């Protein structure tokens, strides 16, 4: 699971901006919860990480796990690495319920 420090580091500017408009801690907590939920929504492929992180990819009703490598989206099928055909959306992999890690 993402640590608070990691989450804060990626959302620091948003939090600081929100804090300027409210001193209500519940509003800040609500914002944090909404941001966590937003991370689990399908996002445009243009925003996907291109650092080799495995993510869930989507195209035309098909979902598959893949990653960016050498300028291409790659998926593994039966121990073979295959270039994926231009996925349109992505989202982070869900956390493993036993280890609480993606």
C-alpha cells in the first residue's frame, strides 16, 4: 500500500492549495480520500508511467497487465514479451490482499 509520505509527495501542491481555502480538517481528509479513489479510475494513456512500472492497460474492451519499455507498451503472454497495440487507458494495479502491495 502507498505510504502517507509517498502519497503526500505526489499530492503536496494540491493539499497546500486546498489548505489555503479551508481550515476544516474534515475537508482536507475528504480531499485525500477522493484523490485516493481517483487513482483507481481509468486514465488516459498519455498520463501513464513510463518507467517500467507494471500497470493495468485497456483497449477496446480488453484489459491486460503491461509496462513501458524502449518506447513501446509491452505485455507478457505465456512467458513471451509482446508489444501491445496502442492501449488507450490505464490504471494502477490493485493491491495484493495478503501483502498490501501492488
